[in-house]
């Protein structure tokens, strides 16, 4: 795990000094993060990197994970899809299953923090055991057009929190509590994002029998219908009519996402007749994900809905040209035709990929611009600063700093 001083060459000494100053003002406070899984997905990934650094700063930071069975996670996945605006049949039994599991977690999870920081809907009902401590609810998903039945159910809990945190302005909702905008971030020194030697990149490509003799298009994401891996294959097939290329679809699954293996099977069936489509299930192998991105010519993220899309930040940090859907938090990361290309359809994605493969100099410039945007706006050090300002705002509401 990287130490704070290792970030100085990337972000500058003054940024690290600011972090230490803020942490000093929170001395003695215990911050307790609670989410639904310790591995898999963006929330766990951010907490894995953020919690040790906050502790190094002197802020007593803990991380606890709720429990839930298969039925509970099937329901929360339906909630997740419904909050993103996807059609889902939500029954009273689903709400009952959610509340039964929540009751067990209310009994079993000790909410000991001075600040209890709850992430996403799965643990949201823990607010019902609120004591004298401060409570924050962090929504990592796009709830700009939610299923109203699910949203009204969650609102009964949200209103009991001190503040809510969203990832993008368009995600916020009318609430009777304070709201903050804090975008997610990537850690430039993590295994997934650090610089790699070329021989390591080559060895990973060789391991998966990926040749370098033709352009490589890659999407890194969970096997999730909202990431539209089948749409990626369709876009690739359009490109291949004009440019001999290959496609990598690589990713893992999360404990709280029971649909993953079913979607993986659908993708494999769609790709079965094309030897240039490489479907890779990578269980938490961040070095290999890093190598695959660095070995690619174009990165795509063709999500139908997206909470934020940190895979875009990861690709841009590596100065790769990115084609991504104009959804969720992706437009915050990509300015169209300056730091990447945004698309709205399968045809649009295919056109953008062809443009980048046919114009290497243009592709390279987009990647360079994208890297600087990530350096300035989406690195972990900025995230830590905004979290600590948020924590301070709970104790100084009259002096709220607009994040």
C-alpha cells in the first residue's frame, strides 16, 4: 500500500500538506464506513485505498461490511437496476426480504463511529439504530430517473441521515437534508493504475493469447447488463467490417451482484463464432487489468446506465483514447472531442472507434488531454480532501464549505 509521500511527485507537496491540516481538525473522531461487500465493485475498491491513507493521516477510520444471503442480494440488485431506471418487477415480498436482512444487520452491526458513513442502498436501514453520532448516506449510483416505488421506500431512511452525498449534479434529488457533490476517484499508485514495464504488459497479452498484430479494443467492467457487453460486441463487429481488429471483454463479479455469471454466459454465446473476441473473467487481478488497458489501442465503456464509470478514469490516466456512452458520470470525465469521444448508440460507438483507429495522432492527443483531466480532478487525494471537508461540515453546519 502506497504511503502519502509517494503521491507528492504526482499531485505536489501542497496537496499533501492540506490533507494533514484537515486531518488535524478531525483528531479524536472515529469514522466508520459501512457497505455491502469487501471486494468487487467501485465502492470496495475506493475504500480499500482510502481507509489506510486516512488512518496514516491520523484520522481513526474503520470499515465494516453487512451480511446478506442470496435472496437479499437478488433484491438489492433489482433495486440497483430499478434506481437506474431499468424496468423491474418489485413486489412487497422483495421489500420484506430487504427488511428481514436489514433487521439482522441492525442487530449484528455495531455502529460505533462518531461518523457513520453508509454506502448505497444495501445498508441504508442501519440508520434505524441511530444514536448521538453523525450519519452520512453516500449514493454511488445514478438516481436521476429512479423507479418511484423503490425511491419512496428508500426515502423513509434517507431523511433520517444528516447529509447525502452524490457523484454528479444530475444524480441529486429534492431532499429535506443537506446534499454534497463528491465525485469518485482512482488511486494512481494502485496495482490497477501504476506504471508497468512493457515486458509485463506483453507477458499478460501472451498469457491470454492476444496477439499484437492487429488493433485491440477493450472494455473492462463487471459482466452486467447495464454495462452492455453485448452492445460492445455489436459495435466491434461493425468496426471489423472495415478494420481487422480484436476485442477484449474483461472483468470480474461482486458478491452482491448475483446476475454476473448469467450475463457472462450470454456474452460467451454471442461471441462464440469469433476467434478475435477474448472474454476474460479476472477475479480481482488488478495488475492484469492494468496491463490489458495499457496494451490496448482503444478503450470502450458502452454503459446503458452508469453510477460514475471509474474504468473511464483508469483508462484516461493511462493516456488511452476512450469511447464511452454519454451517461451517468462519464460526461464529467470526458469532454467530447477533447479528452475522449462520447457516443449514444451502437452505431455511434462503432463510428468513434473507427475514427480513433484510423487517426492515431488524434487518438494520442485525446489520451494526453484525458490524463491531465484525471490528474486535476479525479485522483484519490482530491477525494480524501473532500471527504474530510464533509466530515468537518457535520460539526460546523454554519460554515459549510461547498464541495
